C-alpha cells in the first residue's frame, strides 16, 4: 500500500503549524523586547529585568541555534530559573564582559542560587543549577564570593575565561553543597576546592544558563585539580529519555564516562597547565557512593551556613 501521500500531507501540516507558531512567537518576542527597551530608556537603569509567566518563552518551538548558536559558542540565558521556585532571572551588564551578571529573584527580592535553592528535588532527584549549557565555551559559574551569588564569567589574571573548545555536556552545580577546603579526604589526602559540588549532565537537551533542573545522579569522579579535590557528579535530567535507561554508573556507556574524564584531564593544558589527575584508579564511583559524597558536602554546607565553619571570603548571607 502506498502511504506517501499521507506522509506528505502529515509533513506539510506539521511544517505549516510550526511556521504559524514561529510567527506568533516572533510577534510576542517583538512586543516583549520593545517593552523592555521602552522601560530601559525611560528608567535609565543599567539593568533590564525580563519576567515571563511560568511557561517560559524559551519553551516555544524555535530552532535551538537561535538561542545558543554553536558557531558563536556563547551561552543562552534563561528567562526563568525554575517554575518550581517561581524565581525569575535578571540580566545585569553585557554578555561577554566583566560586568555581566545573571541574578536570581523572587517576589520577595533577590535570592542566592547557592544558598536558597534546595538541594533535593522530587523523590530521589537533586536540583542542578545550570551554569554552562552544552556546546558553549564561556566559563560561567556561581560567584561564591559575591552578594547573593549571581552567575558570572570567571576571571583569570584580569581576563574573562573561556574554554579552548566547547564543553559537550551541560555543566553546573548542586545548591546547598560545599567542598570544604579545611577537611582532608582520608584516602586521597587532599582538601576540598571551596566550591559547591559540580554536576555534568549528559542528557540530549542544551539546558539554558540559570535554569534549575531536576537530575538523577549516576556516578561520581574524584578529580584532583592543582592539588584540590574537585568532585564531578555525573547525572541525567529526570525528564530525559536516558533517565529511564540509566540507573547506575555501569549503565552509562564507557564512551561517555571516558569522554568526560579525558575532557577534564586535558582542558587546562592549552594554558600550559599540567593535566589533571583522578582518584580511585580514575574510575567513576557508583550511585550509592555518589549520594554519600553529596550528603557529605551538604553537611559541610550546613556548617558553613550556620557559621560553624570559617567562611573566609565566601558570601553566605550571614
């Protein structure tokens, strides 16, 4: 039976529907941008706040390259941190400059993505704060030493940091965790790196910077960077199809785990830095150990937040 006319009709109908949606989006976006420009011009404020309803404009069906073009290797910015927390994000300053900040806000005012977003999501999931979308190069991070910890581009010797090539996974951190630089690991004999614990999310979608995503942990890698312990949690978004297939590190193909390990081994060498090393025979540890490490860093964060541990230059809101 020849089904080609039916298939052709279905494809044409889909294209027409997509085109109509795209034009509606353009009209809505033009209105929003015009309103923002008007507000900016009349308020003469250096910052622009864009607040959208629970369904973000980024969720509309538009080409991904319109928001995060691979060729430009720059991050896309989320207009919504998470519907779960009803938190919007505010862009202050200009992208790819030292002035850029992505701030998190609720109706009650500015919040810290590190201290105010809970660690746990629904069920056994954890909340990931996305700092660097996949296939981008700008080294963005939660600014742990700044008030309310906005996301900013890291600086090194007075220059903005960029990876020398795009990172192939979404990268971020788990809120309400801290790798304590005062505590020596009993086996690895090195101290924490003074940051929230890092997450490498291996799902298919490029997650916008500033988004808060529920993730399923699968394993963890003990990276040693300049003598400091810098754990890397391997995870997948709970709504990604791979979340149904992967439950522990042995379910993840070796091509993925090896790719992640080697990327982090070599990524600093173009700056004449030595290769990074890894503990535990360079293996990813299982999900049970991963959760134990996350819990340890959460307990360390609790002590930091309570003032039981010296914060140094870190901003904790205390």
